[in-house]
C-alpha cells in the first residue's frame, strides 16, 4: 500500500469546520478555523489570535494549532489552507520566551520537539498552504511560514531567523528549510547575521512569492493570499495534491532514482517503487537534518548567552 499517496488523497468530511466565520466554540481561542463559503468554498483559514503575546508560540497556541491541523487534514472540503493573523502588525513573533523561562531544561527539550513536530505537520499538510504575512514573522514565526508551500508578505512586514541574536539557532526547521528555499550560502548569511528583511527584500531574494503594499486595514498580504488561493481553487484537487506530493518528495531524492532506473529501466519503474524509495530518502535527508538541528539547538540552549535580549 502506498501510505504516503493514500494520506494525500484520503478525505473525510469534518463538518464542524464549515462556515464563513469562527464558530462559537472558537471564540476566545488562540487558534480559530474559518471555512469560507460561496465562490470561495474550499478555502479554509487558520486565524492566529493571541494578541497578548503577539501570536508567540506558547504551549496552548501550539496545542490548538496541532489539533486544528489534525482535523483539517482529514476534511475533503479543504482545497487550500491560509495561515493568517488576527493581530494587526504581527504574523507570529516566534517562540514564547516568557513561557520558556519558566520551563526546566527537560521541559524546554520537549517543547522544542513539539515545535519541530508542528512545522513538520504544516509542511506535510496534503493541500496547498499559504502564509499571509502582514507583519512581524521572526524566529519561529518565519519557520512557520517556511513550512508553508507559498508565502505572501506585506512590503512593510519584517521577517528573519534572528535566533543567533539571542544566543540560539533556529530550532524548528529553519536550518533545513531556509537553505532549501534560498540556497546554502544565502541561508548561512541570514542565519549567521540574524538579519531582518522587509517584505520587498524577501521577495527579491525569493523568500516570499509576492510582496504587496500594506493597506490601512493592515491585511494586504491576506487579500493577496486569498487571491492566490482563488486561483488555485478551480484546478483539479487531486492533481494539485499529487503535484505537491511529487515536488515535496522529489526534491529530497538524491542518486537513488538513478540507481533504480539504471537497474530496472524507466519503463519498468512503478509509482510504488518511486514513492517507496523517495520515502526512504526523505527519512535519511529530512529526519537526519532535523536531528542534527535538534542536537545543535540543545547545545546552544546550554550556553551562557542563551536567550539574551536584543
């Protein structure tokens, strides 16, 4: 059985996510799910709404986001998923360092693993995902956006993997996804310097797909992300999901395909062979890379300059 392929195509309706606005159950929650209707039916939004902490990634925030993703990945109605902020001027400010200060060393390790797992769940979501960055996306906030398929930013948005300015390094996939997005040398420069980029600078580098001038309401990136989702919406949903799967698996494969095809010939290589081999390679590439990141992050968290202020 092709479990990866089956996961990409397995849809079960989850009716409680339907509706054009947050349900009463969502009121007051840090993560709210909104399914659009009418001509936009098929577009679902995850609204991040923790104004007291600028959408910082705290325990409750992460738990609710994981819960929402687990439900939505089984909903056949979800054709495109947009991550947006309900807090003006902020997309996500990164990990909640105030919560972190109250954690033991062991608890910090567990929490960072959960963050890493969250980003992997976003990256593995079967339908296309879009990050609408209308404000600050720093540290873990940018790592969340990097886990999405597409990124749209307001020109005034500010983003960066700034962990080195706090005595840390990106610990939720940033060291793996940024070089895959921009290339190794540029990713190293941005991580080594902790540099912050505007939306326009990010677009010039290829970090975001689109940068748009911010409007008075502070939601220009969201509107551009919605327009992009509307462009995806009429396309064949299974083809779109399979296209995402093919790209995500294909870019992680090294010489193994050449070995398979040289031995069997292209005409004899089945989709099953290719997916099975690509999954093996992905385990080696991504899992090993994330494990190395985790080890380095754990070492950095023990240093004297960890979490120093800017």
